């Protein structure tokens, strides 16, 4: 399982009856790269119950932020959704993952494709000044079933643009591209459909996905990963890793 430390909940914010975010004290020794995940959880019946959670905060932040789904019968989230400031939480000491800038070759445009809580690692990446030093344009897509589920991302993007530290790096490089699939919204449909129909490229006035210029990170459900991966491969992009950087990387968003 690896080593864990006992940390303290600093704040909790509920977005919908399915989604909430919380902030946790950060041990001084805890280092991570933007986009990585860590094991996190609670002691249940005297035993640690841990799941992989992407760190949503940037590496310069004094606290650690996480964005979670609430699953009514989920072993961990059915309990975690009731946490309050001051409560204890277990945090793994080592962060890992493939949704990191170092797993991609240099490029011009970075696509961050997310659904649901899959936005969490990208919440870290879009708050990292390094992202804007490496790319001319950063396109964050977030697709949810319902409009209310976009709120975390909407707040995040607004805050990043205003941030005294990161704001000047962001400039006009960050493009936020939300869509909703099960309710009326200004943009509807799955990201895969918006790509297949060329809608995203038209709306953003960018060329279609191209291995010469474009890099992609993908985070969502298993099906979403498969379908987005297929679009990347069709466009000629190859999958990268920490050991062998390439043109796109994927990671499953935490569920349950
Ligand atoms: P849809 O409403 O059409 O299923 P989930 O909560 O199931 O992970 O879904 C989050 C969002 O991801 C929803 O908007 C959902 O659309 C979308 N989605 C689900 N499966 C895929 C997929 N295979 N490719 C792209 N988007 C998907």
C-alpha cells in the first residue's frame, strides 16, 4: 500500500449532490508534478481505505485540493462526502501518474480533454506556469451530463485568469470549452462527437488534430478514454509515458 500520513481537512465545498471538492493540509515533504495522483482515504473499521485521487491544486499551493464524485454506496465516497474541516484524512506520501507535461513531446497546442471528475488533474495543470511556458495555446474541454456539474471548472478557470501569480502566464493562452450532454446548454454533445463533426475546430478556429503541433491529455471514464484515444490515433498521434514521451497521454478518472 505504501506509506501514508495523517492530514487535516481545511475546507469542503459541495457543488451538486454528486460532486464536491475539499482541501487538505500538505506535508512539507509532499512533492508532486502537476497532473499526478496520490492515494487518499479514511480509516474504516480501523483499516485504511484508500483510492487514487488526482491532485487538483498546483504544486506551488500550500494545501492540496481534490475534486470527488459522491457514490451513494461507494465504499470510500459514501463516507468521504461527509468530511468536515478539522477531520483527519489519510494521504499517501508518493504521487505518480502519466498526465504530466514531461510525458509529452514539445508542441504548440495542448488539449486537456475531460469528463466529470476527470477535470481534476487539469485543474492542477492549468494553474502551473510551466504549462504556459511550454505551449502557445491550452484548450481545456470539460463535458458533463448536467450544467450544474460544470461549476467547479467554471470557477476554476475564472480564478486562474485572475490569479496574481499565474494570471500573467495564462494571458489569452487558456481556452475553456465546456459541453453538456443531458440538458440544454450553449454547447451540447460529447467531446468525441464535437471532434468528429469538426465543431470544436471550427469554433476555436484551429486546424484539426495534428501530430506535428498538437499534444493531448485525456481523463475520464474507461469508455471515454478509449474513444478519445481512438481519435488521437486516427489523427496520427502516439501514446506517451514518463519513460517515453510522445503525443498523447491518458488516465482513468477516479470513480466510486
Ligand atoms: P453522456 O451523457 O452522453 O453519457 P459519466 O458521468 O458517465 O462519466 O459521463 C460524464 C460525461 O462524459 C457525460 O457528459 C457523458 O455523456 C460523457 N461520456 C460518457 N461516455 C463517453 C465516451 N465514451 N466518450 C465521450 N464522452 C463520454
